[in-house]
């Protein structure tokens, strides 16, 4: 998948989300990039979520 197609997909997915768009999208990134998570709380330690938290501070 080329980068432009991926960018278009991500934008379309983002537009479909209604509430908490940023948080939901960050969770989706964490789910797709984390190999082994035993529970939902472990996704909060994913690099995708942590880096976005740093940007907000």
C-alpha cells in the first residue's frame, strides 16, 4: 500500500468517527501496532498513544 493511499484511508476512517475522534484513532493505531497485549489497558503504553500524549503537554 503506498503512502498516499494509506493517508487517504486514515483520513476517511477519521471522518467516520463521531465522538472522541483523536482518542479513538490513537487507540486504533495502538491496536494495529502492538504485538502482544493481554488487556485493553496495555494499549495505553503503546508508543502511538504515548507520543500523542507528549504532543498535548
